[in-house]
């Protein structure tokens, strides 16, 4: 089982802490590289888009969607 890593991040000029497993932090970094933006910009954008749930859950779902979409065949 992976341990949880807590990181501080700035969102819209405010500091917040986010706790995720290391694998999700790596997935977020890859997604940020793919979009050619910083990790902070990615997290801020995902925070602005989320409608329900907490930020950690929204970030996990974004990583899941990124990997799912990369591996599904295009129809």
C-alpha cells in the first residue's frame, strides 16, 4: 500500500495542502507535461472545474481519465 504524500500548492493566490499517493502525484506531473503547463496551473484548473467532492478526489479522477483516455481506441 502506498503512503500518502501531503504537498502544499498555490491556487488562485491561496496556499492549500493536498494529500495523494505518490503514483497520483506522478500521474499529475505527466498530465501537466502533456498539457505543457505547470503542476500548479493544472491543479488550479482542475480545482476551478470541479463541481462536487474534494480536491484530492478531483485530482485522482483527472489522472484516471488521462490514462483511460490514452489507452482507449478512438472510434
